[in-house]
């Protein structure tokens, strides 16, 4: 499975309802798009952007076929400065997935990650392994996935996508964010004062979902 995930920040005064309807049509009408979700972000904890748009394809070739067809209209919309001010985007083969149960509604959270290009392959693999392990140690994470981004753009040179699903906001903002495994162990990859620091830039966002699109 190949995925394209985007966080959209709308321009001031843009007609959000019309923009969402137009973007949705480019996915709904395409035979290449297997599944998709487009939802407004939540204001808590300064989630980035205004909308999260997730597109699922059978493979990268399908994503490129969509981009050359119905996706041309989506590209034009996202590059219209009167409608969209900024986009963080990542295309990636679905990475390692963990699951405790399947949710049909809840909170979807993403983190675009840009690792230092000088990081060793050993450190990158260890970072990926420990990021995946968070789903095993932190009880509120219900489903999770760490993937390597093959094509990204936005505020960082995105290398990874870390995705999770939670039953509710408390599971994200309290149980996950305040969990000692998060701060006492994983945070060393993000902290410039730690020797293991390799994370350069991140972009966090989250939204509600009401269908199983993970």
C-alpha cells in the first residue's frame, strides 16, 4: 500500500467548504484512489494546518497515475495562493504497523519527521524500532505505523511519517504526551542536548475520524 498524506493550511478568506468539495471530487472520481479521508484538524495543542488529507493507493505507480490525471486538479487547487497558503506532504510505502484493535472512530495523529541526513544507518534503524515500540509501551495508542517517506515537501525535508490512532483526545494529549516512556526514553532523539539527537524538524497534526482508513 502506498499512501500520500498532506496537511493543508488554507489562505485567509478562502472558501473552505468549496475547497474541500473540489479536493474530494479529485479522489472520489478516480479509479486509482482506493481509499481517502479529508478532515479538519483540531485546535488543541497547536495542531498544524487546517485539514488533513489522506490518500491510499495500491502502489506508487497508482499514485503517479492519479497525479497525472484527476490529481492535476488537486495540484492546481493546492498551488492556488488564494485558496491554500501552505502544504506539508509525504508519499510513502506503508511501513511497520502495530494494532491492538480496529477503530471505526477516534483521533488520528500524524508526525512528519525530518532526520539529520548525517545520521548513521544504525541510528536511523534504532530510531524506527524505538518509535514503533511506543505502541507496545503506551496503552492509549491503539494502532500505529512508522514509515519512510520517499517523496516529501513542506517546512522540512521529511524522512519519516509516524502515525497513530487513539480512542479519544485524552489518549493523545495526556496518556501519550505525558507517558514516561515518551519523555524519559524516546525524547533523547529529539533533544538537541542529548548525544543521540538526530531529529531536525517535525510537523504534528491530528483530527477526528469516523471510518477505518488506517
